[in-house]
């Protein structure tokens, strides 16, 4: 099972800061930078969003769950999607979380990744609207599309090197999570 997570940010007055009718794709600069952070840290947060060995059995080419790091508006093979609604419905959909994980950690690392993108003004690049599952390896390479980690062990290795995720989770939880999950 997948757990697609829809994310948006709102001000105290209720204004959705991801929405900009005049922005490219109807998205604000904040939304684009947030997307950039989620893409940049996609490998690092994979061990939290897909927290057990079986989580990776659904992250394979050709199925509903994405296994390539990219974003799109309409493309369901992309890791991140921006559904059609605008105004208060403007949001980013993260498509790889597994409901078997700890939602508190999952939401914390997604938010940390997005906020890091905003802080460091990370561009998400251009959306990929073509079905990535039908692209050749060379076509994916030309479009700078890389794979998510293939298994929990690889995902944990990437997480272990992440300063952003260590700060987001706190050193105690970060180190214990790595230790416990490596036992699996």
C-alpha cells in the first residue's frame, strides 16, 4: 500500500503560500523551492518514508509507486506531483511514503526537506510530463532523472550521511533509527 501525502503551507490568515496565479504552473516561488528541497533530499528521506524491507517491493518500475526522482504536474510516474487544483487547493503530492512507517518522522523529514529547499533557494528544475517508466536509461540520464534507493540498506546508507535529516530528527532518534533499521 502507498500513502500519498499532500503538502501545502498556509499563513495564519489562511492564504496558501504555494499558490500564485501569475507564477509558472500557477505555483509560487516558495512552492517551487519547497519542491526543490523535496527532490534534493529524496534519497535521504527514503529510509524514513519507506521504513521496512517490504516497502521497497512496491518501488519498482512500471507500478503505481514512483522509483525515479522527478516532479510533474500530470505525470503519475513522477515522485512528486502537483495536482490540478489551485487557490487553496494548491499542493505538492509526495507519492512514495509507505503507511507502515512512523507518520511523525515521515512528516518531519518531508517538511525539513521542503524548508531546506526554501532556505537554500533550491530549484526543482523542469517538470517531466512524459511517462518515465517508458523512457530509456539514456533518456532518463539526459533528463537528469535518478533512481531512489533500491532497498532499505542503501536508503539507510544515504540517510546516515545527511546533516539535514540528522538535525530534523535530532541526534538521539537519528542514531537509534539507523541502528534499529540496520538490524532489519
